[in-house]
C-alpha cells in the first residue's frame, strides 16, 4: 500500500510517533501533512496520498493512540490526548523532517488536531483542507437528539473508565464494524485490515476513550479560552462535508466555520463521512485547486 512512502518514527516527550513520507523534497511547494480520523490510521489516505505526492512532499502521521504510534497513559483529565498535545506532535514531526511551514489535509479527529494546529502554531501552517467536521465546541453546544443518535460514539466513549474500554476490548472488531462497517462497502480490504490490526493493539481502547474524553473536556476549555480571547483561524481554510453524513445534516458547517475563521470556503460533496475513501477523486480535485497555487 505504501511502496513509495518511507516509514519513520519521531519521539516527543517519550511518545513514539509513527509516520511515512513520500514525494519530491525539492518541489518548491510547502509539504503537505495528512492527519487521519477515528478509529482509523494513515491507511485511510491510500487512495489520495500517492497522487498528492507526485508534485510535493507528503507526510502521513498516525495520531498518538492510533495506528502504530504509542498509546501513552491518559493522565489527569485525559490531558495527554488534548488536541493541543497532538498538535505539538505534528509540529515536532514536521520540524524533525526540516519542514518549518506546511499545509494540512485532515479528516475527522485529525481535522480537530489541525484546527488546534492552526490556532496554536500559526507560523507553521500555511493553509488547511478539513473533511467532515465543524468546530468541536460548536458541535457540543448545538447537540440535538438527531446528532446524539447519529454520533452515539461521542457520548459512549466519554463515559467513566473502564466502562467503554471494557466493552470495546470484549470485541474490538465488532466495535469497528458497528461504527464504520455498516456505512458502506467502499473500504479497501487492505485498509480495513489495518484498522482492525491497530485497534487490536494493547491500549487502543483506553487511548480512543482518552481522545474523546479530552474532546469533551480539556479541548473545550481550550476552545472557550480562544473564543473569549478572540483567537480565530487566520490561514485560508477549505472545508468539505458529506451531504449524506451527520455533520452536514445536523449542522451548518459553513456558518459554524465562519464564526471561527477569517478566510473560509467550502461545500457539501456527494458522500458520507469517509470522504477520502468514498470519493477520492473529489478530494484530489479539491486539493489540487486549493493547494495548487502555493
């Protein structure tokens, strides 16, 4: 799946992060960092990364707690899984590769990390293309019955430990199928095998829960502090959401992003939640148009 992408690891504060990179290093364009969603790995980019890497350096990272990256202890308030920590992971990775400035393409949880990256490290991020999210704080504040039913995992995973961990660990593959497999037959068997393999790694259930508990706790505190201070995303931001997905049907993504960022464009696409795997040609066309003038 990754013939032309070299594997590598980087350490930050004792956490080993797994990544891959490919594409020319001398293209003259900012490198592009790809961040995956839950409960996936960098394998979700297999239909778009090779094409993106034809004319620029592309870096893929497994978020802490996912894929082949470490699963550190959550700590008090799941602070180890705050999106601020994950954003620091991404900056550390890119700087270790010599990339002081870079663009970001991100989905789901990775897109929430990218949002924090843009706010905390504006000097590093040139522009962002985010797939199928609205700002976390806005989604929690706008929660409806329809959203709670559609995104049941948000509210399941934040329950006190070890309740959700125990249920996931009883049958991790069943959790994966319940959450993802019923949504379509578009998943590549090789990618799906990676999702299963990595969710079966020890500590995965605890890490996933910590990610979501942070999202419902410390991340919201950081978001509220930004809002109170008037901090907004300044970089060009492009957002895509699935017309058949929960985000697009329960929220107004453009309106919510316009409240959080200065330079926003976006649209719905004919897809569900897993845009890069369902309609990769759309993602590639959007990326070419959005990142192509850098």
